[in-house]
């Protein structure tokens, strides 16, 4: 049996274009690597993404051998800066990030840790960086952005200054992006990215 996670977990991998939706997400496990700096120029960022995919494909093969095949989920990222103004201005040299790839809920922790160990054995630099984490974002507001990553600012401005205040929401976690398109094969104006913000009621 081959699982289609985009169909089995629609709120994780689907969002409406042109409007915002409020959904509640259950906790989910991910492979994760933390870093800092401009993702366009940072060797650490490229190494992080490579390690995540290496572990994710190793896990896919281990899971398939155990009888549960699936398509590797898309890359995701949490983004933030100590100074919110730096983040809003897209001064990427001062951004912190945590890159993620989801671990399917039907895969046990032991198998995921085996995939991490195999990745570290093949790439010693991944030791101490690549790990599994549980993300419990709860209530989020999200939308589908179609276009360049650098064109996200007006969408986020609307979310932060119109949508969230109108619902009496405040921030409850880092800005979260889900990359549904491969930037190596997709024109910038056609990139599809879910923009997600964990929220809680203000006050």
C-alpha cells in the first residue's frame, strides 16, 4: 500500500488561494535541522536540506520494506528573527530557521531514529544537527501563496495587520512555510507555498 499524505493530511498540505483559513493541526513529527543566515547563500542551509532529504528517503525505503510505502513529503521551514522588523524587511542575513520534512504518522519512532543514524553514518557533519522533533502548532491561520518567495510580504502584512487583529488573534509560534513546488524546476511566479502562522487568542 502506498500512502498519499497530501490526501490523508489535507490541512498540512492544502490551503486556499486568495483567502485565509483557520484550522487546528494535531501534533506532528518531523526531521529537523536548525540554522542561521541567508538561505540563498548559506552553505549550512544547503547542507541542512540535503541531510533532511537523505534521512527522509532512507525512512521511505525502510517503511516500504516494512509494508508501508509513501511519497516523501515536501520541504518545510520555520523562519524568525530576534528583531521582527528585520524579518519583515526580509533581511535574510539575520534570519534564523528550522528546516523540516514531515515523518508520516504511521511510521514508528524507532524507524525514524534508524534513518537519522544511517544519515549521520553517511554524512558525519549531520551528527548533532539532524534530529526528530514534534511540532504542536494547534490553531493556525494559513493561505496558499502563488509567486516568488520575495513577493510574500504583502500577504503577510495582510495576515498580521488585518486578519489576525480582526479575529483577536496574536502570534503563537514562528512563521511556517510549506514548499509545494520545486524551485529548481518551477518559474518563480508559479511557486506554490503555504504560508502558516500559529495563533492564540489575544489577552
